C-alpha cells in the first residue's frame, strides 16, 4: 500500500471534541480517550500516540 499524501486530513481517523471544567477533568478525559480508542496497523502496533505533554502544554491555559 502506498500513501501518497501525508500530514493532511486524509490521514485523520477521528476528531474528538469535549468540554471540561478543570485541568483534572481535562487530563482524565484524555486518558479515557486513549484507553478507549485503538487503531492498530497490520502488525498490531498502536497507531494513535499522545504527542504532547499535557501538563506542559496546558500550563498557560490553566493558569488563569
């Protein structure tokens, strides 16, 4: 199989949107998503990876 385009929405499996009131609820929801949704390649390797450090990336957002 050849993938001709990369890094586009052609390669998006899902977009998950959610609301939250606290940082704890936000992080718990992210954990639940990663525990629930699994996409595996033909060798059984997980293809969905958490690509950011939630504590670092959300520090400014939750400092209000």
